[in-house]
C-alpha cells in the first residue's frame, strides 16, 4: 500500500509539473498493480524495460536518418563544425555517465535514490520547462561524486 501512495504522490507531482512521460509511466504502473498483474509484468519490465525503452528512444532519434532527411554529406559537414564536435564530445560524456548511472542504480543496488532523481526531473520540467529524460545521466554524475567522496 505504501508503494501505491508514493506512486500517487509522484503522479500528482508529475501532473502538476507537466511531465507527461513520467505521468504516463506512473499511471501505467499503478494500473498494473491495481489489475494484480504486477507480479507477472514487473519482473519483465525490471529486466528488459530499460533496454527496450532505450531502443525506442534511439529509434525515434534516428527517424530523420531513416527518412533520408539527414544525409552522409550533412553528417560529415556537421561533424566538421565546432557545434558538431561539441555535440559529439558531450554525447560521448553523457552516454558514459548514463552507463555509470545505470550501473549505480541497478548493479550497485542504489535504486532507492530514483524518487529523488524523478522529483528533481519533474521539478525542472515544471519550473524550467525542461524535459525529464535525465535521471540516468544524473545518477551517473551522482555515481562519480559518490566515488570521489568515498575515496577521500
């Protein structure tokens, strides 16, 4: 029951913050729980959900290439510009941080920090008009910070 209350609170915050993707995800989880199919669906989502979510996200990002809107010549030109080089470097770093974040949350068992990451993302969506896609990158930055402070 406590988990339902927490999910409802996150749902309310995400609705108020206009973080539609978070709202839909939380609502779907609540519906699965209320239908009593969570014991069947949650293990699958837990094991493969992140992978398939990333597959869908990457596929959506690659649509302009698949449609032919972005050509090899435009990619080459872009990669030769300072914006393209900066985008490449930042993408490299954030992808690395996302990997660290995923490991921090799952393999290292720190998933209990996820509500703070989600609430921070929702707050940024609400007040700064951001898009709440950053929890993995944020958890990667957190993993680096934790590692630095635990060394010293």
